[in-house]
């Protein structure tokens, strides 16, 4: 097995790695560090949680240790799709360069231009940036990219999702042709393939734990949920989430709850907090200082539950998350892998529990297809959701604490966003019907048989042939 000492890293880097408590390089590190140190281009196909950040930061700083920063001309550039991920890379950089004298500037939204410009003026070894912000600095004329010797593109597939590819192409063209490129992506979409063919030169391709297999260490479950009534579904779903959290007991040391919509991130966080859970939200609409403070609390163990949107959660480095809850099935199956990758990181076990509503069924099928396995179904810990009682209790438990106007304000967007159009729901129902016979009868639906075998929902005038079973019709 490869050891860090076999990798030819600068002794100061090695010391910092030892301090970080890493014993052996992860596969992406063992595969990417040697060619990167030889000055070769690297195409790393690895997702978050595999140790990929260190796989480019460690060789990069080893190489940079051999030269000097020059005013306004950074020697290396790391591009990341989100502020959080960029900040995360910057943190890793600080951690691994603690015994070296390398400087960095972080160019992301929410950090002042002026301060960063002063740093660039003095000369930095590493620029860590989101593409848009980097180009903003460039347009202001204060930055030259002609001194970039090493360029890293991190999470290229996410850049593609976020529409950053034209910016990346432009940035590539602003850097010297002779630069070394370290390029990372979790998947190789055709557009990513095109970029790598254009801008990388004979790269060493290092592929680790494909998406489909990366999640094997994580215990995964899904609860099929259908509200008793549409106007109660949202609060029943939050009750279900609380029950799922409670069921984990002490095993849940810290967790992230993912929601598809920002409005839900807020609603779920508020609702949990109201019920006495230690939870706070993080999403793109919160200002940067608030996001940083919440993240810091979570990382330091002062906050137990983080409620997050996908974008805000990119690049969160929280090594010891025990649980991930998917409040919704993500609409892009790949996000499921990213989300659950927050737990079970770097050799640790984790647990991921997802709630799937009938309207999520199509996305759910996509998720199972992507990971190529069936996610074990978990019984709803609240039991079935029969018509009235529990829902009514839950409603009244939530209602009195809000004024009428506040309730409107918070519930409306959710209701609008969540409640499917009646026709769409009717259309989705057959395929949305959960698999067990118990839940099938529970889900009801128009024109289907109830438990007595009668056809319900067609009014008084039931054509007699419909009441016959298929076999009866064939023979009779
Ligand atoms: P990343 O994939 O870069 O987001 O890294 C995932 C997590 O693994 C981070 O928390 C790193 O601190 C941690 N990590 C990176 N390399 C190693 C290693 N060789 N051994 C143990 N943990 C590591």
C-alpha cells in the first residue's frame, strides 16, 4: 500500500499531513499526486469525500514551495463552483501549508474586492476563486493570469450544472498555454469531455470509486410517505422527519437535512427549532457572514442539525457527520450521491434516510437506477397516515405558536411549491402507489378497488363489466 512518505511530497507538507492525522493516502491521492508532482496534467474522476482536495493541494504546494510569488501575477489558480467549496479549499490550503510561507487570496462573493486586491498587488502564490468573481477581478484590470503555472478546476460537473463552462473556457484562455492543469469532476458528461480534450495535454487519468459504488459504505433507507390530505401533507411530513430523527436516538451525533427548495430549508429549520431541536438553515439567500457562522458552529459541534440546500452544501467539509436526511428526493439523481457523500466520509460509516412522496417517484426511480441498487424501505415510524386524527394533532401543535399572518407567510410558498396540480397528481397516482399492499390500500385513489374489492370513485352508475374480475370476464 502506498504511504505518504512514498509520494515525494515536501517534508513540510508531510509534517502538516501527519498533523492532520492522515495515515495513508486515499486512492485519488495515491493516483494523482505522483503525476502532478512530475508536472503532468491530471484528470481526476472523483467525487467529494474521496480526499480529492488534498490530491491537488498537496502536490500544488510542494511545487510552489520551489518558487516565489510575484506582484499581481498569481502562480497558481484553483477554481471552485461555489463560495463554500472555494472557502473549503482555502482552509485546506492553510492547513497543509502551515509550515510553509505560501500566500493565498480568496476571490469569492461576499468577501471585499479591496482587501483581496491588496493581497493580489503584493503577490500571492495561490488564487482560490469562483469563476464569476475571478473574471470580475480580471475585468477591473488588477489581475494578470499570465503567471499561472498550475491551474486546478474542481468539481467541473457542478460548474457545468451552474452554467460556468463559458467562464472556465475564458479563464483557460487567459492563462499560459504551458500551464499544468489538474482537473476534477465526479462524472464525465460530454461537455466536460470536450473541455478536457481541448485544454488538457495528455493527462494522467485517475478514476476512483465511481458514483455508483461510492455510496456502498453508507446505510441507506427510504420512507414512502403520502399525506392524509393535501393541506396537511407538509406538516405531516415535518412530523415524520422529527420521528425519523428521534428514532436514531444517540446514534445521531450530527446530521444534515437536505431540502430541494430554499423555502423548505427555512421552514424545516424553523419548525425543528420550534420543537426544541438544535437546527439551523444554510442556503444561498442568507448572507455570507451568517452562512459562515452557521457552518462554523456545525463544524465545531455547537450545532447538531444543519438544514441545507444542495448548492449551499457543496464542499462542506464536515468529516464526522453521522446522518444525512433527504427531506425530498433530489431532482437530479447525482445530487443524491453528493448528498449522502456528506456522511460515511474517508472511511467512516454513515446513515442516509430519505423521504419519498408520490410526486418524487420518478426522481426516486432515477436515483435507484444511478446507484444501481434498491434502497431499503423503512416503515413510517408514525405508522399509516389515516384520515384525520394524527394530522389534526400535528396541525394544532404547530398552529397556535404562529400568528395568522406569519402562518400565511411561511406556509404559502411551501404550499405553492409543493402542492401538485390536481390533474398532475391524478395522473401520477398509479405509479406513485407504494409497493406494499398495506400502503396500496392506504393510498386510495380514484377508480381503484378498496379493501373489500369494490370499485370506488365512479359514482352510482358503475357499468357492470367493471365489477367483474379480469378472469371472470375472460371466461364469462
Ligand atoms: P474531500 O474529498 O477533499 O472533500 O475530503 C474528504 C475528507 O477526507 C476531508 O474531511 C479530509 O480532511 C479527509 N481526508 C483527506 N485525505 C485523507 C486521508 N488520506 N486520510 C484520512 N482522511 C482524509
